[in-house]
């Protein structure tokens, strides 16, 4: 049970940070700092795929399973 809570907390905190950094990258691109914004966006995409995708999909599946019960 504690492991599931830790996985959920990890996924949600990091997803929030990912979204904040993505917003920052969008602001940079809008201001004309395209190279820096694109670099941040690319690093965030790689980070999401390598670190966050598995816990996020696991959490989504868990919540769907709870709804079906």
C-alpha cells in the first residue's frame, strides 16, 4: 500500500513539475527565444518518456480499475 502511495505521489509531483517547465518553455518560445525553448521542450519530452510514462500509465490504470469496482 505504501509503495502505491509513493508511486502516485512521485508521478503527480513530477507531472506537475513537467507541466510547469513545459509552460516555461512555451513562454520562452513566445518571447522569441526559440532555441532555448525548443531545447527545454525536447529535454522534457525525453524525461517524460524515460521516467514518468510508466508510473503515469500505471496510475491511470489503477484509477480505472477502482471505478469499475
